[in-house]
């Protein structure tokens, strides 16, 4: 394993831990974005271009930005009164360690069930793009319209609540 892998792993894990441990929701959303970026770069390092670029486009470009907008529009970004870290950080860390232990146990026990030789798929990013813009263009456009309608609805709901406060 190279030094680049370890830097990306530390970046991803620290982003995830910061998202769990920080109290300010805007900082948590930005930490999740950092964790998503680390995962995308890990995918790209493993030569999984489609997974890496999909991670960048979907999670960083859409989900993380949507979360930040939702937090800012619903006034969930107020500064916490006491401290930077949540009071339940230890419980969250214990739960995360437990989930990690169960996942590691499942992965280590499943290694013997996997075949030793795997055939690399012949699908390239170009072929996936051609399929999305050809055969699957209608479902892609429907999902885009659905996400746009959800974003507009969230903005309208947030603006309506701000108007009632006056």
C-alpha cells in the first residue's frame, strides 16, 4: 500500500469522525463532504473510474450541497452554546467501533467463500455513459426532474416557515 492510500484513508476516516463528533450541523455537512471526497479518490486510485466519478457527481455535487442548502434554509446552522463536540461523542464512537468490528468480521469470514480468480469486467466508463445517454435516458431524466422538484419543494417549505416567524 502506498503513502497516497494512507493519506486518503486518514482523510476519509477523519472526515467521517468529524461528521459524527462535531456539534455544528454545517461543519458536520462539510466534514461528510470531505469523507465523500476521500472515498471518491480511493475509488479512482483503485481504477474504478465510474464509481469514483459517480461519487463525485452524486454525493459531493448533489447530496452534500443539498444538505448544506437544507441546513442553511431551515436555520439549522446556529452556533451551539456549549463546546464544539457533542456530549454523546463517546456513545457514537462506541457504536461506530461496534459496527466496524461486525463489518470487519463479516469481511474476514467471507474471504474464504470468494473465488481466488476474478474476471475483470469489460465495461468502460464510455460504455456506461453511452448506455445512460441512449437506452436509459428516460429514467435518467425522470430522476433529474424528481430531484429538481424535491429541491424546489424544500426551498418553498423553508421560505414559507421563515415568513410565518415574522
